[in-house]
């Protein structure tokens, strides 16, 4: 009995010590484990969710209803209507006083690229990092073109936080106390979302911050990449996504796609795996533990998934693609997992997200945020302006007061007409917003973009904007190159060359004739 008593006493002491330090995040905290051994970032939505579950009875009730809805609607994973839903977005760049384009004050172009990348993942755009085996989610995100006062906007709001010492020093609090709170309506303006928020029934708000808990991608330790709220909090003044600037700016990062999943009621696929196998209540994602709990947390893990060894589901009803290996490969590519190889959502996840939009975030679909309040101020760019016959050039609409998802799905109230005219051949005309044009005829081309919206028609012509010629061929047989270092690798040298239309990566090995011809 005495031995058992002391054992019990020891156990209680350990528990009490754990409770005292429970707010301290360590790599041993299973809820916040690394994505992989090479990536120390993770999503803060779980911690946020569990805080509210514990403190807010109304939140608990609404979450319970959401779980029931997820189970019901995820089974409706068959092919969906050919409708693309558009969600208006405003991005608040919460910077520390740097000039635009520097430090935490990331440029408008960078913000736009982040939205383009997000849509590549959610829309499964071909030839992008989002072109995986899963489904097209049929939801696009668009920077707002009309602000709360009915004026034109690019949907990007730069907010100077340099006068808020706590934010400058420590960023936003999620688990520590040195920065400012996410949202705190007491004691005046003292929290992130009080400094800048647009009507959350009309705009999905995204806040780009430099640090969360005084950490970011460059801190050399574990950190939160971002966090978001579920759809049942639609309309709450704090609803939206918070994400680190360094992560938002990373083209290969799927963090924003992941957080938008939470915003449309998708849970982590390993949800509540602290005490065993986790599950997100969606049938076509397997039950599993997070990759960082595995002996091999990397994408090539083919070990049996003991949580769901008989998993056999069509995850893409559009193509019939099945995942049924019974290994960790069944979940390793899902955006709502913690993985470095994410590239897919499932049909069940799509059904849940569309339901969340239509039923809970439905006011986005009638928001005036995507209705141009004035004629477009037309502007555009070309990927190159000199080309050879047969070459393809990408043109990108940069017009103000014009919605742009970079997917060419179009808008009911805005149309585009491009004209490419070399003055000799029949002009090329296209109606995509951001077209790819293959030039098969020689000449110098005038390029015109005409945009029509409810406020009228406007256009821009750039004369002699594109020159198309013939390729140059080196036919001089006397030109030879040699080196005493042929067939060697010294580990140094040019590893990538980008010049005009050439963009090629090489290693540092010197071939037999001293060069490779690309």
C-alpha cells in the first residue's frame, strides 16, 4: 500500500507541474508537433478552437451542429454542378512602418500572387503546384474591387502598426502574452482586428502579420504559421484568417489554402489524435495520426496506417481516382494534414466547403464587394515582349476596379476583349482575362485590352508592344569550347540561367565538352 501511495503522490505532482506549465509549447506537445523534421511551422486553429470549446458554451453548441452537418454533407461527394463560387477577400497588411515592398510591408504584387497561388490550390489549376489527384473545389477567392464606402479598391489595406510597441516587438499572441491579442473588445483599441477589419458579412478578411508569439519562419524554432475560424462564426467581427507574411509570400506554401479549409468547416484530417487515431468526420479521408507522430514523418512513408488499414475511397468523383493503399499514402497529400507534399482536397471535403459557403457564409455570394463601382482603369503586362515564331506569351490583366482570380473563369458583370494586330495578318482576338497567346506570324503587334463592366467600357492600346521574329541558329562549325576541368564536379558554378525566354537549372558537373546546350 505504501508503494502505491507514493506512486500516486508522484503522479499527482507530475500532473500539477504539467498544468502549471501547460501554456508552454514544446516539441513534445503532441497537439503542436512539427509538420516534418525539416519544417517547424504548424497551424494555430486547434489551439484557438480548444480555447473556445472550453470557455464558450454557445461555441460548443454550434461546433456540435457543424460536426453533424459535416457528417451529413460529406457523403454528397458526387460530381457537383459546373458552378464556380467566388468569395470576396480583403487583405490587411499589418506592417511595422517599412516602405511598401520591404520587410513586413509586403507589396501589392506579392499580395496578388498569394491570391493567385491560393486559387491554384483550391481550383486544381493545371501546371501549378495545386494540380494533384484531388478535386477542383469550385470555390475561388477574389480581392475585393469595391470598398465599404462604395469606392474602387484593390482589396489590399496596408496598416501601419509602428506606433504599437507590443505588436512591433512580439506580433500577435496565440500562446504567449508579449504581443497584442487577436481580438479583445475591452479597454479601447488594443487588439489586432480592432486596428483594421472590414464588414465580415461582405468580405473574407485576411490579416498578414510579421510574427505570432514573437516567432516566424526565420526564428529557428517552432512557430504558428497562421490560424482561422470555422464558418459558423461568419459575421463575427473577429472572423477571418491570420497568416505570417513570410509564409504568405512563399509560393510553395499551402498554409493559406489550409487555413481557408478551416474557414469553410474543414478540420485537420487527424483531428483529435492526441489520445489515439484522429478523424475529421469525412468518409473519404482516412482516420490517422499526424505525420510527425510517425517514425518516418516524410511524404514517402508507405507504412501500414493502423488507424484505417482497409481504407478504400474514391477521393475524386470527377475522375474516379481512388486511394486504397491502407498506408499513410492515403492521407499524406491532403491540404488539411500536416505535410510538405500537400496537393489535394477530396470530394467529401468539397461538399462540406460548398455547403458551408451556401448555408453559413451565404452573404458573400450577394456581397457588392465584387461589383465594380466605376469603369476600369485598364492596365496589363506581358511575360515577354520579344518572341520567336511559335512562341507563347502570357498576358495578365492589371486593371483597377476589376476582379481577378487569375483562373479565367470570368464574371457575369465584366467582359474582356484582347486584340493582337501586326497590321498584316488577321488580328488575333481573345476573351480570357489573362490569356496565353501563341504567335505564329512574324511582325510587330499592337496589343489592346478592352474591358466592359456595369459602369461602361474602357480600353488601352500599347503600340508595337510585341515583336515576333525568327530564331537565331549558330551554324559556325569552327566555334568550339573546351576546358581542362571537363568531366569533373567541383561543387561550384552556375546552377540556374534565366535570360529572355530561357530558364534552365543545371548542376555543377562540367560535361565532356564543357557545356550543355539548352
